[in-house]
C-alpha cells in the first residue's frame, strides 16, 4: 500500500488512496504500456520534452510515476494504461509509409487502421515504403518492446522476388551470415521456392530488425530485391487477409506472441 504525501497530486477519480497499485513505475515503461510508443520511442519522447507529469515537463529517464495518482500527458494529451490492450494485423500495401503521420502529406498506415476507436495504436516495427505484408499494431507497449528486442529472437518470414538466378552457394552466405555496414547478420533460414532465367523467388526468415535488412542482405550477394512481402511475424501469419485490410488478432495469437517473449497473462 502507498499513500501519497500531502504535497502529492490527489488520486484520479475512482482511485482510492489506500488501494493496491503498481508503485513506482518508470515513466518510459508507463508510456510504453499506455501505447504512447515502444520503450525506446518513449525514451525519445521524454528527451524531446514532449512528456509532462502533473503539468511539468519530465525528460529524465529515471523518473517514476504512480499511474493511479499522476497525470501524464504527451503533447498535451493525457494517456493512461488501457485495461484491455488492442492487437491488430494489417496487410500493408506498397506505397504506404509506416508512420502515424507525415508532414509531407504521404499516405501512412494510420489511414488503414481503426485509429479513431483505438487512439493508442502504434506499429510494431516498420515495413519499407515498397514492402508489403504483415504489420502488427498494438496499444501494448511492453509486448511491442519485447517483440522488437534482439534478446527474444522473434522470427519474421519474408518472401522476396530477387534479380537473377540465385545459386545455393550464394544463399549459403545468408545462412551463415553476411557482413553489412552495421555488422554481421545472424544466420538466416533461406530456401529457394522457384526460379526462372532472370529472377528467383525465395523465402527468408530473420530474427533481427535492422533497417532495410533483407534488401541489403540480398544486395550483398548481388541479387537485388525486386519485390518484398512479409508473410509472418513470430507465431502470427498473414493468412488470406486481403491487401490494405486489417483484423484483430485472436486470443490464441496474442497468447502465442506473449509466450514467444516470455510474458504470461499475469504480466498485463
């Protein structure tokens, strides 16, 4: 039990001073669980001076808050931890950027999901402008943070049409790891699905999430990607979801995602 001192803000409506609650909580963790951004993104919001606690700009990463007492705002909008997080799968089309807004007026993924009904939704990672396929959204910042963290090795499966006829010896380089400008890649699972004289259709599974990683890996073996599509993210498959459409994840899919990153149901 924790009772705020006399000079602390009064509890929010409906929150008793004597009820049990999580105290204290790191501000960046609160922001992530509230769906403001991923854990790393939440830190960026804080250091940019966009987060206020009880009306005071709070940028120190070690800051802690009491969710039942403190009022937290991002860009002036109050946020809170949702009791029932939302999980959505989108089949992203090409020509759409993975941001929630764009100052240049380009089409964003925010226009394709039910953001009005779920204002805390944000994408779990990114897909390039020209890449299609499965993009997850959630208001569960902690799950998103873990899904993207290299510690958990969550596998993502892509299907790519690449230029030229790729030989197994060339694909073996990807299976062993290749050196990119930001370091060696982890071994990938790669298989050739079909080939013509001028192109090869391949499937590749990686557990990292570097910028344009799949495209850079194939360029390294001199087979540039012509088309790229993500078919699955961890245990979640795109299935027959049509292009530019979305759906809620099933309870089984959410449970499988949480299991993949060491979170059980009690961790909500």
